[in-house]
C-alpha cells in the first residue's frame, strides 16, 4: 500500500511540475474550466483552419500572416492569464479578478491591432496617442505573461532591453546610444513586424502550433506508450537494457515533443524505475533519462520547434536544416547509448530475461527479413507513388488516399489479432522483456501519419505548416476510428462508446496542445522584444566589441564565452525562447568575430552552436528543469542528478565546437558518397573515443596514457584538417578580379570564400573572410546576385555593390562599397583523410592493450 501511495504521490508531483513549466498550474472548476477548454479548442480549430488549404479552396476566411499572428497571441494571452497563477501562493482552483482584468487589457491591446489593422498600416512610423497607449499596455501585459508562463529569466531580459532603449544617452562608453522616444519604441515593438509580431511569433503561428498539435495527438492516440515499449522490447535484454531503452525511447518521443521536461517525464516514469531495478543508482538513472530527454530537442524533424526558426533566420529550407542536424543528433544519441553500456559494464549489470525463447538464428533471420522488407517497402512506396503521379495525373492524390485508407484498415485488422499493450503500472507489469515483433504488431498504424508528414516535408517539399496539417488530418482520422474499427474486427459491438472515447481523446489532445503552446507563443512574442531592441539600438555591435575585448581576439576564448553566455541566457527558458534569445544576441557576434579570425563559418553552424548551448541549460545546475523532473521520479537529489546529467552531456557540448571548425559534421561541402561514408564512419569512431576517454573506460578501465591517446584519436578523426594545415596551406590566394570567374567555375551548391575589407558600425576598418553558398544561378554574376550582392570593378579595385537586404551577404556583414581583397580557392594538397590511418592504428593498439587486461579479469555479464 505504501508503494502505491508513494507512486501516486510521485505521479501527482510530476503532473504538477510539467503543468507549472509547460501548461499552467491552475486547475479550474465549473464555468472557468469550461471556458478554458472552450478557448483551447477554439485556438486549435483556428490554427487548423489557418494551416489548411480550405480558405483558398472556398475563397472564404482567408487570413493574412499579420492578422494570424495577432490572433495567435490573443489566444496565448487568454490562456496564460487563466491557467498560469500569478504567484506560487495564488489559488489553483479559482481565477482572481485581477487576472481577469489583465486578460481583458491584454486581449484589448491585440484586438485593437486587428480592428484598426488597415489604418495602422497606412500610418507607418506615425503612431497616434491611442496607438502609443495601447502599445504600452500590450508590452507590459506581455512581460507579465512571460514571467508567469516562461519564468522570470526571459521577462527580466526583455525588461532590461526595454530599459536599454530609453536610457541609451545616459549610459557610459560602449553601451551608450542615442536612445528612442516612446513613440518610436511603441511603433517598433507593437505596431510593426520588427518586434513582438516578428519572425519568431510568425513561425510559432504558422508552423510550431501544428507540430505541437501533431505530437499531442500522437501521444494521446497511444503512440508514446508504443514507442517506449518498442524500445524496451528491442533493447531490454542487453546489459543496462532499460537505460538503453530510455535513450531510444527518448529519441523517438523527442522527435515529436516540444519540451525537454515533458519528454523526460513521458519516458522516465517507465524507464527510471526499470533502470533502478536492474542496478543503476537513483542519481544515474535520473541523469540518463534527463540527458536523453534533453537530447530529444536536437533530434529532427521538430527539434523543439527550433528547426523552423533556424530555417527562417538562416534563410534556408527546412529540409536543409534537417539534413544539417541529422548526423550530430545521431552521434549524440549513439554516444549516450555507449555511455549507458559503459556504466552497465562497470557495474556488471545484466538485462532482463525475454518472454519468448526463440532460437538465436530464428531471431536473426526475422531481423534480416524485417530490414529487407523495410528496404523493399520503401522502394515500392517511393517509386510507386512516383508512378501513380505519372499515370493518374491530378487524380493521383485521390488514388493515393484510397491506398492509404486500405493500408490503415489492414493494419488495424492486424492489430485486432494481438492483445493491447499495458498502459498502467508498466514497471510492475513488465517482469520479462516482451517479444519485439509481438509488440511491433500492436501499433504499426501509428507510423502512417508520421510517414505522411515526412513525405510531405521531404519528398513533396510542401511547407512545414501544410505538411503538418496533412499529417494531423490523418492523425485525427486515426484517433476517431481506431477504437470503433478494433471493436468491429474483434466483434465487440461497442462502436458508439468507442467512438465517444476517441472523440474525448481528440478534445483532450486539442486542449493539451493549446495549453502547451501557451508558453511557446508567449516566449516567441517576448523574444521579439529582444529582436526589436537589437534592430533599434545596435546593441549587437556592443556585444561583439565586449566579447572581442574580453577574449583578446582569441577565437577559442570567444567560443567558450559564447557557450557560457548561451548557457546563462537559456536557464529557465523553453527551447524556442532560448534559441531566439541566443540567436539574436550571440549568433551575429560569433559570425563577425570568426570572420575576422579568418574562419569562414556557415551561418547554420553558428545557429546550431548557440542552439545546442542554449538547450544545455535544461540539465545545467542549479536551474536544469529536466534534471529536477527526472529526480522527482528517481527519488535522487536533483542537484546531484543535474551534475551527473551534465557530465553525460559533455559529449553534446563537444559537437558544436567540432562543427564550427569541421562543417562536414553538418554534411556541408561533401561531394561524393565515398566522402559521406568516410565522414560518418570517422565521426562515429571519434565520438566513441571521446566517450571512452571521458568515462575512463573502453573495454575495461583505461590507464592515463590510453585516455590521452583516445583524446588525440578523437581530435584527429574529428579535425584531420588541423594537422594537414600545419604542413600545407588550405587555400590558394587569387586576385580579387577572379571573383566572378571562380563563382562561375565552382559546382552549383558549393561555397566560395573571399577576403574583404569592411567597416564595423563603429567605423573601424577590419579584414574578414566571407563564405557564401552558391545555391542557384547559371553564371557567376547570377550566382553572386542570388547570394545577395553584385560586384563593381573600379580600376584595379573590386568592390561589393548593391547588397540585398536579408540575404546571405547581409547576414555576413557585407555592405555596399566593401573592397574585395582576394579570392580563396582550395589548394591541391594531400587528402586530410590520410590522417585516419595513424589514428586508427593507435586506436587498434589501445584496443589490444585493453583486451589483454580484460581477459585477465572475470567476464562481464551480459
């Protein structure tokens, strides 16, 4: 009885923790509860309508982006003041009159923009007295909403930024600026799309909500439990099996989850008790789950919604972001998997027994047939769909829809022949690891909406919002029909009751998505204050000069400073807000200072760098919220859990430094399949060496010289060019006049590097190296114009001309009149991949030494 009560108490604590962080801690009753549910449902229906093609099909209810952002924030305001209490001591059951007043003021400020939308657009930069008053009310309400929904960190940062706007003339030294009037600040922050209603809120409106809704529907439909048990069935029998299952399950759920805390709690309630059962300490069990939960935010396709923001800020497609993020995400999860195995080996742990006792060769044969079947099926789907488009033309969509329905019905009928998965008290129900294939058969239909989503994104190349809409539409059909169809195929004849259950789940998922989106919507709007301040005051220049002065111009010190600043700024913020803040303040700093240090870094690498370190704050003591959530389940000390999780996350912190110097980790500048295979293989081995070195264990406990060797091997495999650069120059310097010729000769999709003499905003002359991707255009001039600038030749001088706003050139700080000093082309030198041979020879030597010592010890179980 005591265990039951303790488990119940823990579950209530977890629900409260997730609610306080993500959905609001208020549990209203009666009319207030119905009102909150109504607002949440209205928001979900609005977002579905806005994302769908229906308004354009019927030419009715078409909403432009500007108005959609206003409506989006209005719903967020309504929910934040009705579901997030003002203080910890505030009532959770009732909504005080003060909250109603603030809610009314906030939505009045947004609806004012909606009602007078056209009039405000006709007087840009000339706000009336009413405009200024409404703007002031709106911004103040937003600060209070951010304090409640996101935490004090973002509200304080945004408040300091607003204060900075008005106090500029009285600030000392670098911090001084001319300031702005209340009229100018109001126009910047509230009345235009350059502040609160800017890019971040736009992405939240058009993309993020639909993906959060997709994840909420998938979880409510039962896919979350299915993914967890699939991971456990696949890995539970190996040493440290439950911990390995935690890593795999977190990767699967993290792909669709928008919250580190929710991801940790979702999988942790199942995996942490199992980890403790097989021998992991409470601290290590919680730390493994916290690390795995946080890393879910770097796993494509959703990446905690940051993927869509990165695409907007960098100016590339969403598919490109996924491509760049894929290998680092796989590496960090594979490394955590290895860490778990090392911990199990140290403690000589065993996995749990398997329920089925099929011979090993039968298991291998079934696995081989499964892999072959997936490959064949993928080929049939890809080429089959291509064939239907050719054969049926415009009718192909209807044909494919019918095929999809037939496949869905077949999978549901197949599921009906298998027992349902357990949903309650999983850790007590599972004594033996279930058969993988029996488990897989219970939820194959959950993969259909995911396949539709990925197909629309990657193959059809639809917009992320429209892709999410089609995936969500199919998922809604699944939720409403899966129970009645199961009842039909099982001859249970409870169709109406099952349909009602599905409808209740659908409503609950709509409500959950809207409440999850409240903090995201408020966070992205609040981050717009920071974006607007940077644009209005030029504080980005101040950050650049401060970082440069403190670091003394040393690039590694700059990177470390940037990483620490990102960690601090990310503390206590959700992924989306954290990324927007650090990307706005620190990404331009890193780009500029790296260029001045002759390191031409792709923009996406810089944005991934700040994103990774902003996310690391979720496990960094003393604020790491994911560590607190994991500790609540494991019963360990949250600070100790956070420290241990941070030790595990060191491998994730390594990757940003690597892809700043070696962009091939992001699959950039890879020109052949052989090169791709070499990069993936070398990075995998390098990460394994890093984990073994930091854990002090590979096959057995490492000696100091083996650890040093492993670090050296890791560095060589990750950055082979470092050693080659010591002997051979990486680039040949060509005259500036060759810029157009080089742009014409390089393969489309490649990059071009050149050195320019430019001026900082302070008027100081600097030289820097710029690296631009040439993605389109048939000739050199066309490719350069597509990258955002033209070229002017004046005598023997080549200058930058006509820089296009918002282009790559602008993001790299190029300006009209900058002088091109030289063009840098790759030198003809020995391949850096030759360095892999000595590195692997040394690794083989370490393996031989450890293998000999291992054979002298008792065999490790498992």
